[in-house]
C-alpha cells in the first residue's frame, strides 16, 4: 500500500475521531460543562487539519497512480475514489454550513 493511500485512510479515521469529539462536546455543553467548548474547538481545528491531509493524500495518490503502473490495482483505485468522495462531501458540508441562514 502506498504512502498517499495510507495518508487518506488515516485522514478518514481522523475525521471520524473529530466527529466523535463533536458529539462528546455537544453532550458536555448540554450538561453545562465548560470542557465541551474546549472539545468543540479542538474538534473543529482537527477537522481543518484532517481536510488538509485528505486534500494532500488525494493529490499524491492520484499522482502516484498515474506515474507508477505497479500501483494500479482495484483496491488502490477504490481507495482513491473513496477519498475523492469524502473530500467532495466535506467541501459540500463546509459550504452548506457557511451559507446556512442564521448560522453566523
């Protein structure tokens, strides 16, 4: 498995961890705990870092699949396609959150 593919898998796992932090932070805020705000801040910073890692991973994976014929397997193509779909979903969610009425 190439390094960009591993980077995309790690970025997806990091995104899941950030989503879990958001749920824990929201639960703590519901119980009037100030730790919830710290968790939400850490989760949003983590999501930004995860999105950047995913962008770099997708770019490097596509470049590696283009330049190195031995990496062209169905598994690597599937992971690269999944990375592109997750990246598109993250961009859609970011745009819909920013443009939502009354969000700010």
